[in-house]
C-alpha cells in the first residue's frame, strides 16, 4: 500500500497548539483519520482545539505544519 501524504489536506486540532509549541491534529486521509503532531505555520499564534486547519508542510513520519482555514 502506498503512503498517502497529508499535504494539502484539511484537519481538526484535537490538542491545542500553543504559541511556539506542538499540539495534535486529526486529518482525514486514505478513507479514515490519522492523528499527527502539529505546529502552527505562525509560531507566534496558538490554534485552539476544534480549529479547522490545512496541512502546509510534512516532516515524516508523523509531524505536520498547519495553517488555520477559518
């Protein structure tokens, strides 16, 4: 089975991403959902739990960078 990249996909913050820190984001991928460690593209801003985001960078195997879509 080929690896499906989360790049460009949308997800939901499940653990708040604090200023300069790491949280978690659930991304719909390959017919299911996968949870990734996540940083905000803007490290000076936090992203609250429940925020809808888009994946803009991937650091294999399980870390992503996201931007808010709201």
